[in-house]
DNA sequence: AACAGTATGTAATAATATAACGTTTTAAAG
DNA sequence: CTTTAAAACGTTATATTATTACATACTGTT
């Protein structure tokens, strides 16, 4: 395995699965991933879930909780994702990562009244995308 | 003229399940609910999921997406929940509904760069609660 | 009473995720 | 180069979460 600069080198299964998610235009579910990588030798759910867990952990992908599906991180230098926001069209199901400095600053600075310390947040917006509004 | 808050009357199963969630101090999962209401005649998953769907729809409960669990809405007059935020302790698993005017205003006003119109959002903060920080 | 909409009960099954095991590979230190 | 510990792997089985499908019953109008 070739070790790149500061880049963490992914294992074989992790790379196969990241490649698949990366080139997908939509969030992929674990079993969709499984079916699509069986020809590459990944045959069982734990192999997929383990790679997904790791990829999430190192910030290469994010889980869309409301859909149990995974998307590649668009912020190429995002290593550990602690501030994620997504827009989800309820009509066409398109999902996009929202990257807005004001938003992430506001939420990262947000302080709980009850004294909790936040390490991480996940925000999901639902609505209609430009195209679906017209229809 | 008095404008009545059109109270929706809940069905039997909906009421049983709402009561259970309401008096719970923690988010409840669908099958935990099922086991706890079997003595009341609710015997199968679809009965639980149908009631949950309806209760979510009318804003009586919220789903904590990252936990596949349900909590009662604390805003007693919240009819249709379109702006939800929760704090989740990663140590003790305590979940609280965050109600902060600034936060909900900021997020409700948030405009997507890509022209999406948002109807609703769900925000989940993760961290350590007061008590767990001390330990 | 007739109708539409909502809710119910039930069986079967689909979809999502993890446990538990032993083995192999990797990276780094001696 | 060998040792070693951590990480990743492969495999089987099973746990957990959620839905489909269909028949029946209840509720509130007209």
C-alpha cells in the first residue's frame, strides 16, 4: 500500500467503498454498497459496516441519519467531521452538504443552557430544491 | 371570538403509546415500546409504527434520528414540529430538547445558496453533559 | 344509511446493523 | 529481520429496526 504525504492510507476495503460512495450522485445505503462491491470480494455486511464506520470516523464520508445513507465529504480537507449540515429535498431526495461559514460558526459557538459541552453536531434541513419547486 | 386550538383527539393506540413516551425519562425505541404495551393489546410492530408516525406528524413526539428513538415534545403547543434541536450526551446518553429562540430563529431564517426552500430542520448536538464532564 | 377517511389486527418479510470468532496484514520498535 | 500490537479481514449467525399486504372496524360527515 502506498503511503501518501500526511494522508491516512486507506485499507483495501475502505478504498473500494469510498470510491463507490465518491462517484455516486446520491447517498448510498449499506446494502446497496454491499451489492455493488460483491464482485470486488466484499461479501458480508460486517465488512461494509466496518469500512463505513472508519470512513465516518476519519471524516471521509458522512452518514445522513434520516436516510441511513452515506455521502462523501465534499470538504476535501475535512479530517474529522464535527460540524455537518445537509439539505435534503423531500421530492427528488437530492442531498447536498451545506457549507456556510456563518452557519457553522454560529452552531460551533452555540452554548447549551444546561451546561453541556458540545463536540459535534449534525443538522439536516428538509424542503424542496429549486427544480422541484417549479414542478 | 375565541379561536380554538383545534385539539386533535388521539386514537386508543396513539394515546397508549404517547402516554408511555411521555412518562419516560429517556428516548424509547419502537421495540421497547412494543414490549411495554403488549399487555394493553398492542401486539405487533405495525401498530406501534403507525402510532409513532402519526404522533410525529402531529408533533406530539420527535424522532431522535441518530438513535432511532422517540421522545415526547416538551413544547406543549407545538403542533407540527418543523424546527427541532436536541442535545445528546455521548456518555450517559441523556437527550434533551434544546429550546433556544436565537437558535431556532437563526436556523428558520437560514437560506440555502442553491435555492432550496426549507420547511423543516432537525439538529442534533453531541457532547458531554454537566454531570459526565466531572467524572 | 351511505360514504370517505382513519385506525385496527395480523402474518409475513424486508431492510438495517451487530456479535463473536479466528485469521491475516500492517506499521513500528527492538 | 524479527517481534509485536493494532488494525483490518473473512465468515457465520443473529439481533434490531421497519414495512408490505390484506382484511376488518371505527368515526364523523352528508
